[in-house]
């Protein structure tokens, strides 16, 4: 039983594989939900127990193995495949906890948010491709302005409207970053202007509604 040294690449990849399978098991998902609902155990405790069992099956001391996970990013910083698997595993664990602790509506909103954030990270890299450093800085400023405008617009939205808005923005970004560099800049600037105009236009309506109450 391993209790020293470091976790090998092979052990980690197998641990991530078995861990993902555990999170996807309907019975395990139900046990997490029940633990949260009844308060008999914290869902985190059940997850730790399951992960310790996986390490034990791989001939690694469970408690020691869990402690070593915090060093994975540093030890395998140059291994893109393993770090990708690690981040996917961490994200899946967070989703399992969210699903156990949130209502179906709240979980759907969190899931949409995660997907939107992942798409945004991918689009951010594509957004500045082919641009000069000065253009990249300008593009980032415009993108930040779009984000602020969307957040301001969402302040008056219902839960369902916010989810729809995040989905629409994600789809728009995915299409916009496919444009050639110079056209891409114009597309983003027009988007920002349109959002700002929409906010300005809706402000009097919102004020009138408050006065009517």
C-alpha cells in the first residue's frame, strides 16, 4: 500500500477514470442527494469515502492519496493530458455536489453558467487571434464592456430569462470569434453599442414601473 513518494501518472489517470464513473452512477448520485436532504452525512464525506476506496483498490492509502491530489497541478504542470483530466475530474466533483445540494432549477442554472464560462474561456483565446498587441488590448476592453452591459441588463430578468440570455450570449460569441480579425473587432464593437442602447432604452420603462408600485 503506497504511503510515500508521489502518485504516478498511471495511477492518477485510472483514479480519474474510476472517479468519473462513480459520479455518473445514479445510485451514488441518489445517495449524495439523500445525505444532503436527511443531514445524516455531508455529501463531501461520501465523496471522500468513495475516493479513498478507489485509491485503496489501486493499492494507494486512501487518506494519503487524497492529500496528494493537491500537488497534482505542480507535479504534472507540463503534462497537458493529465492536467486536462484533472480539471475535468474536479469540475465533475463540483457538479455532483451542486446536483445534491441545489434544487433542479438552481442546478440547471449552475450547469448553464458552467457551460457558458467554459465556452467563454475558449472564445477568449480565439477572440484575440491574429490581432496586434494594441488590438488585443482594445478587444479585451470591448469584451469587458459587453460583460458589464449584459450583467446590468440581467438585473431585471427572471431566472429563466437569465438562463436564456447566457445561452444567447454564448452562441453569439461562438459565431463572432469565427470572423476575420478586423471584422471581428467591428462585430464586437457593434454588439457593445447595441447592448448599451438597449439598456438606455429600458431605463425609463423600469423607472415608470417602480413609480406605479
